[in-house]
């Protein structure tokens, strides 16, 4: 068992198994996912439905008809004027193209112009460098803090 108080060994940058594991979403991603699940919202599904022109009509809500009052004050039903009874939201081609574009970015994140091909090894290297940078900063700040505390005594 590790001794409490001084868990770090000299030369060891961090505790084994410390930090976020590869593939585990970071906190921000997790919060967004949890919120989406809580409200039963799946933006991916929504976009896919929009692309296919398959979004449920938000006016008649699956009835195809809406109530209206005629000149004599009678409450009658008529074909939904938003979806014309198709039960699907009428989306312009422009809107559907925009949804398709968003969806495409979801599936294949946009790359910078200079990145011609995806190289998993390069990606790994980049992540490793980022991780090392973060560790370096943490170490630097910890040492700085220790130094500051020592000087204030
Ligand atoms: Zn409708």
C-alpha cells in the first residue's frame, strides 16, 4: 500500500492509473451526454430525420388536422396547414442540406486543409504530447506552489 501524504516517488510524473483513461469522455462531454439523455434528445437522430425530411410535424403533432373556428363560431377540424396532412415537417432543400452538412461533420470531423490523410499514429503522438504537456504544467505549478509556500514562512 502507498504511504499517505507522499504518494509520489522521485522521478515519477504521476501515480499509476491516475487521470482519465483513453476513450473515457472528459467531463464536459459527459455532462452534455447526460443532459441529452435526461431530456430524451438525440441530436444525431434529429439531424438524420431532418435530412430525410422525416421530422414529425410540430403543429398538428401526428394528427394531420388542426382545430379552427369558422365564421359562425363553430369549432371545426381542417387539414393541418403546416404539413398538409403528411404528418411531416415541410423543410426546404436548403434546410435539409444544412442538416446534412452538420451530420457529415458529426460522422467525419472536419480536417484542416493541410491534413490530407488520417494517421492514427500521428494522432496518438499528438495526444501523448498534449498529455506530457499537461503533466509538465502540473508538476511546474506544484513545485512553484511549494516554493511560494516555503518563501512566505
Ligand atoms: Zn401537421
